[in-house]
DNA sequence: ACACGATACTTGCAATTGCAAATATTGCAA
DNA sequence: TTGCAATATTTGCAATTGCAAGTATCGTGT
């Protein structure tokens, strides 16, 4: 006599099903957990997620303009602007005037910034290893392959 | 003669490698894109991500307390509290006093709330289909299997 | 040369979020 | 029974974020 409310088993089961077996939900969960771990590890170096992404972009193309840094990534212009403010204050990057255009900044890693990157790659390597090690060896390559196909298929946006 | 700055090819290549081939980065990108799509579709119904997650939790266990709703999910107590404020204002849920404890609220979907869920499941189904359809048919089950192994392995946290 | 729309970046302000304190209630122990 | 730590939820406030407007510069057409 402890079921006064009529429940709705079909809906309830569908919700449970969705939460435990849908690709999107699982994807969210995995991404959230790896992001949390990344944030924790980055905090040791005084960095936030956005800052880290900007550093990665700059490592890949030193001397990029702020627009170029944000391009194709999930970062709005003002996010890049404010991330650079912080990174400059930490002495990890520097803005220089573009030779051709006075409204464009060319951004470079400082020596300190470059010196920091190996530790960051170390963190990424560790976390990727931790993640993949949850899969049996024979599945790891397969998972990477599927992720690659998907990320290439979904096109640009969100970094 | 257009390379005045000595660059660092090893770091640059490592950054590129990381951005394009690491599991974590690809995971982030996929999750971000599906989340963005979800947000867009939810906005049609006047819902935000948190609200949707709370509705899912309530569908799975009607009459849950606010603490129970947040439990195991990525939602802090105050997030649940404020999400319920909004959902109650929209008439989708209602807080009732618990019979045993005056400090606990039991939360229920209203008829309107229940009526909304099928469309939401429709959205989730669509998006999951869109995602999986980026993979050849023979890989779709495999991807789901790997995701399932991983989400179960990483344990609780983040929903 | 000058006007005007486009581009690159920055910033004010409002909305959102997270932490930490407040409120209300409970259970347990002295 | 009384006081005190624990639990459940709410809320004030500070930090963060996003939008939209602001500043500066550029390029193009006249």
C-alpha cells in the first residue's frame, strides 16, 4: 500500500534506457569526466581550460592573430581576448603588433610558455592513457579509429 | 626569407598531433557538438540542459527528493533547487512535502511535464541517430559497445 | 582625399554559475 | 530534554560568461 501514485512504467523505462545506453548521454559523461580531470591537472599550473586551449593553438601556429586562434575552435573573440590577458599577466604569451596591420596582434609564446608545454603534453598523454586503458588492448585502436571517423564526419565547430 | 622567428617544429607537431588524434580531444569535440545541438532543440520547448536532465531524473524516479535527483549526476544541490524553481514556474513539475520529513521535498512531474517527455525522447532519438549514422552500419554497434564499456569503467560522477 | 562598411579587438553590463553561509529540520547523545 | 552535529534545501554574493556595443583601423569606391 505504498504506491499511492500511478506511475508510468513505459516512460520510466525509456528514461532509464536513454541514460544508460544512448550514445549522446555516454559521450557527455565521458567528456565531462575527462574534462574534470584535465581541469584538476591544469590548475596545478595555474591554467584554466580556455587558457590551455589557447596555448595549444599558439603552439601549433605561433604568431597567429587572435582571430586565427579562435577560428574553428569553440572560442569566441572575447574569450581569446580575455584568455590572453591572463596568459600575458602570467608571462606565458606576448602580443606583438602585426607588421602590416595596426589592428591585428600577432601572439607568441614566451620562453616560459614554451617551457611549460612539455608538462602539458605529459598531462594529456597521461589522461588519454588512463582513458584508453579502460579498454582491452585489442579495442583501443578500434575506439580511436571510430572517434576519428566521427570527428571528421561532424565537421567544424566546437574546436 | 619570411621566417624571422625560429620555430619549434617538435612542439608544433606534437600540438597538431594532440588536437587531431588524441581520444580526449576528439571526445570533447564530439560531446560539445552534440550538446550544442541538444541545447538548440531543447530551446524550442523552453528548456535548458540542466532542466532537461532534471526532467529525465524525475521520469526515471518520480517522487525523488532533490538530493536524490542530483545524486550521481553532475548537478549540485543548488542547481537542482534553481532548476526546479524554473520548471515549477513552467508548470512541468511540483514539489510536495515528504510524509516523513518536513525538510525533504518529494518532486513529481505534472501532467504537462509527463506530456512533454515523448517529444524529448524524440529529440534524443534523432540526435543519437544523426550521430551514429556518421559511422558505417557495421561500426555502430561496436561504437556503442565501446562507449558502454568505458562509461561503466570510469565509475560515477558527471551524471 | 573622404565617406562608409568591414575587420580586429576590447569592454560594459546583464545573466549565469559556484561557493559558502543561512534556514529549517532531524536524529543522536549526554 | 536539551544541546549539537548532520541533513535538506535555499539564498546572498562574488566570479565567470555571453551578448552587444564601443574603439580603432583598414579597404574600397567616389
